């Protein structure tokens, strides 16, 4: 009996990995497929009798009815405004704070950085009441800023920015200072162009967090027209008479922006994760 060659073993191992990856991908995609099938089924598969992987009749008009019966367009617009504004503020704050922690030496820097990391372990439910009192006294309740401003500085994103920027050569910064560049000019002309992968990671993660955020928007946004898409879906789920096909159609629509943002930044996402210290 001949023993398999090394090349044959490598081929079998490679195909085994591909089979596992394909099966894992199918498992991950099946819930999305089920949402699609339920959405285009008249009344939704949840209201039917029996199990079926494809409906007997397809109803694409459910997407139009979803916009007519509920302010879905307004919910999507609110979520988009909050997510985009949150991305801009969080990326700017994280880059500036991460750059300061990585490249500047000042008294209490390490203690302040450690204290900031401790806040990661504090659940939002602990600070929700004082946070709402502050937002209420500022008159921001039922406005997008009530959701955007409290989450502008994130300890996780600042940590990622600090880890990434710490790997930039100090010689580049010193050379810019020798040439007479100021600190702001160094950040804009030297640091920022080299931070493309980091910006891609922060953009994707922050957009997903802000888009899917539920607990705080549920507290800060109290008028139906001011809801985000996640809060609106939760409100529909509490309505017993609401059809499942419309709910699944709205759920499917809410996935599109997240997928679009990921596809737009995916090339730099893996590189940014690898270089930001997250293993």
C-alpha cells in the first residue's frame, strides 16, 4: 500500500478547510435567507402551517406596504443620521485621543489610559439614569444628538487607535518637526494618511454599533417618528396584529446599509484589525 504524498495530504487538508468554511457560511446565511423567504411570503411563513424553504406564492408588494403602513423611511433616515454622525465624531475623537496616548508623554498618561479601559466593563444600565438626566437638562431628548453625543468617545475605539498609532515610526514625526511642521500639520499630513486601515476598522465597527444600538435610543427617543429602525422594529414586535411579512421586510431593509458599509471598507478592514493590536 502506497502512502499519500505530502502534496496529496495538503490538498485533502485544503479541501477539508474549504468544506468547513462553506458549511459555516451556509449556517450563517440561513437566518438571512429565512428572513427573505418570510418577507416575500403572503402573511409570512410564521403564520402558515408546516415548514417550507420556499413560498408557494411570492409577494414583493410587502416592501411597499411596509413603507405605507409604518414610518419606515423616517426610521431609516434617523438611523442613518445617527450612524453617520456617530462615525464621524467617534473616528475623530478616537484618532486624536489615540495619537495623544501613543505619541505624547505627559504626567498620568498611563493611569488615565488604564482608567479609560476600566470603563469598558461598566454596563450602560449603570449610567443610563444620570446620562438621561444630563441629556434631558440639555434639551436633547427626542433628537439625534441625544444618541450621538453620549457615545462620541468610545474606550474600545480609542484603545484600537492607540495600538495602531503606537506602531508608526517616531522618526517620521521627528523629521516633520525638523522641517518646521506644527503638531496639527504633522497629524493631518503624516499620521492621517497612514491611518487608512485604522479608519476603515473604526468606521465599520462604529457604524454597526450605532446602527444596531437599541437600549439607549429606546430611552432617549420617545416619539415614534424619532425612532431608529431597531427601536421601530421592537415597537412593531409588541404589536400582536402586525403581519410577520412586513416585519421581516423591514428587517431585511435594515440589513442593507450595514452590508454596504462593510463591502465598501472590507479591503482595509482585515489589515486594520491585524495592525491595531486585536488578535
